C-alpha cells in the first residue's frame, strides 16, 4: 500500500515522468544509456503508480510509440518491465537474419543477432546485400534502421575482417555507426589522458 501523497508531490512526480516521456519522444537516434537506466529503474515504476492512471497511461503510450528507438536487447528489457511490445519492424528484420544464419546447418551456434560464426559470415554478407534485405532496410523508419545497425555494429567482431570491410563499405548506416564508435573511443582516450 502506497502512502497518501499531497497534490504537490503528485504534480512533481507527474512532471518528472512527463519529462522522461518527452525526452524519449523528442530524442533522435538511440536513447542514451542514462535515459534507458532511468526507464528501467524501480523508482520510476513507483512514481508511475503514485502519479495516477492518467499519467501512467500517457507514459506507457509514449514508450510504446518509441520502443523502436532502442536496441533490441533494451527493447526486451523494457518489455519485461512495462506492458509494451518489441518493435515489429525490428523483430521482422532481425528474424530474417536469424533464419538465414541457421539455414542449412542446425548445428551452427548463433549468438547476438543470430549472426553465425566466421566460417559462415560470407553467406550472411550475401544475404545482407540481397534485394529483399535492402528493400526491408529501406522500408523501416530511420530510427529503427539506426537501432538495427547499432546492433549489427556491436556484433561486427563475429565476422572476418574481409566481411567486416564489405559490410561497412556496403551500408552507409553501418559505416556511420562505426565512425561514431571510433569518435567516442577517441574522445574517451583524450579525456583519460
């Protein structure tokens, strides 16, 4: 049972939860780690309960409308905490690669996005470059595509160097993700020095 809150506390809580929803709705690209941590925090769930049904519903609608901005792993985490579904566009695109990675050899272990071990990487690179895949990538919105390529970037190490180069040269979205990684790593090293 939650203690009775006065009107100013409830108003303050609602302003806080609305500010998180606004940051999520207005943000471009993948939400920051800080915002994701805040969304998954136990304190936010308590605040939503205290704030009342109207505020909670408004927050959940905003989260559901913006779930596609998150990387797949974060979408899963959020869907376990809140009654929201993982982005269907992202799930459909991801399932295409999981299925293609395991076609032909059920014994092949797959990890992360279902990306195969290096001996199978050329087959998956070929699947990436097929018309069906490029059309699917063009059909999804910019944020979902950015989240997808951010996830692919995290799994590039699973590919041979040749396959990595081919993927980065083929997809400008992936190249942009790699550039962001290099920039952030460089900045972190400069700050540490």
